[in-house]
C-alpha cells in the first residue's frame, strides 16, 4: 500500500485503538470518520469598535511619547564576549 499513515503519537494511537474496540470498527475507519467530521474552528475577529479603541489608545500613547522603539536583540549582548550584558 502506498498511502499508509502511521500514528506516531502514543495518546492518539491509544484513543484510536480504544474507539475502534468500542465501536467495532477498524482503526482506519475510526480515523477516517474523525477526519470527515473535523471542522477547524474559525478565528474570531475583534469587533471593529475594539480595534478602533486600541488604535486610538496607541495614537494617544505615541503623542505622549510613551511608545518607545523596541530594543534590538543584539543590544542585550556584549560584543566582545557574546554573553548577555
């Protein structure tokens, strides 16, 4: 067989075996049934009012000078030794 799938996660394999035993199906049937019924969750978008609030607060922080640029990672290390400063 060319299209074989191997379950390399111990918990997933145990769950598949248990379900197969409980339902009288093969492991392949259990996995196929699960895949047919799987639907990924949709990511929820932030409400537009919330996004507008965040943007307004960020603009206000920038006007007050509160938003500072990020420190580059290289600045955290000593150039001579390469160790954290």
